[in-house]
């Protein structure tokens, strides 16, 4: 995708979607993700839902296998919808990291 393609897509967004895109870019640039933690020695240092041992790659893989957000919230009853919003934003911003973590953990 070129910057020109991205510009066209960004201009087509609603004001609310544009605000969300700006927030995503700011988080990406500052490397601060609300509700997401990375701690050496916890979950292999992978990004995870804050204050849990639930890695983002695991949730992303579960979703990829067909689990809806409702199903994920049902299966992980201590998670909130906000946790999934944060997880999906992180996964969308770091697709290579998530894919690598999924590959690495499927090998084990």
C-alpha cells in the first residue's frame, strides 16, 4: 500500500474513525498501549492483557480460528470488552510480532 492509497482511505473515514486512527498512530509511535503489558519473564515477554497471563497472540489466534468476541469474553470471564479492543488494536499495529509469536508457540 502506498501513502497515497492510505491517504484516500483515511479521508473516507468518518470523524470518529479518524479519531481512532489518530489514537492508534500515537500509541504506535509512543509504544504505549493502554491495557497491554510486556514483561520479561512473563508469557515469554510477549505482549499480554495487563495484569493477566493472556498473550495477545493467543487471543488473536483464537479469533482467527473462528471465536467471536462474545465467545472469547465468555471463555475468559475476567476479561472486559475493552481488553479485546486494546488487544485487537495492538495486534493490528504489530502483525509481524503476532504472527511470529503464533508460529513460535505452535511449534512447541
